[in-house]
């Protein structure tokens, strides 16, 4: 009787482990079975210029070029319109550079004005810079974030802004990467990540009004 009971327990364990192995158990095993989620809703946004800043991230030639990120080059006309509308409405415009880049490397159509703040850092533009102080000194509550790479500077800077209590607006036609999957992942992450998603709104540049 004892041997029968042991046999039954062993058989059950073998069946359990076999079932777990067959069903994957980690994302790499299940990679091809992942269902793409529905696209997030894009919303219309009305901006209060007094407490909003526009962050233009890494539109310098080292990261935004035809060879490495043609989608960044393609986004420049729309981002230029966003920037010009922001300036007309006296919105604070802040730039970032990737490491080893200079202000003169920024795309000419998006060139900063003499008084526009510029910070330099890696993917998180708050790290090791005065960005948070710049925003808080101007009593900024909302940031509009555009730039490249979507899964680098945009994702990390937007996430850090949200965790610091800023409302974050992401125009999806203003962020770019080497491929569309990175942009898709970034959009999904920002509207689903704990704490971050509560602060983030996805939109398009033409859906932003003042």
C-alpha cells in the first residue's frame, strides 16, 4: 500500500513538471505565443502654458540621423510644428543632448534659442543634470516629451518625470527608434507601468491645443 501511494505521488509530480515544461514557464519559451495587446487610446490634450514644458530629447546628429534612425529624421517636421506652437504660447522649451554631443549637433529645424536650457545625460535626463531644478524653479507641472530613442531617452525620462509627480504627455508621432517594435513597446509600457501610467497621456501632435 505504501509503495502504491509513493508511486501515485511520484506520477503526479512527473505529470505536474511535464505540464509546466510543455506550457513554457518563461517569456523566452512563450515568445512566439505572446498576443499583441490592443493599441492604447490617443487622447486630445489642452495645455496650460504657464506650468508646461516641452522636452526635446537627443535630436542631435549622433542619435538622430538617416543611417541609424531614419524615423527620427521623419519626425522632425511634426516636432518643429510642436516646438513653434509651444514657443508662440510661451511654453518653456528644454533640450537634451546625448553624451559627447554639442548644441551645434542639434537638427537645424529644432535648434534651441539662446536662453533655452540644455542638459546632457544618458537615457534618463534627470540623472546627473539640473533638469528637475529647471522644471521646479519654473513651477512646471506637466511635461510634453518627444525625442529619440523611444525606448531610451523618451521611456526613461518620461518614467522618471512621472515618478517625480509630473504629468507627462507623449505625442507618439514625436518619438522614434530604430524600429517600430521599440516605439510600440514604449507606448505600451508608459500606459501600463505601475504608478507611471497614472501620470501619462498618449496623444498626437495635432491633438495638442492651448
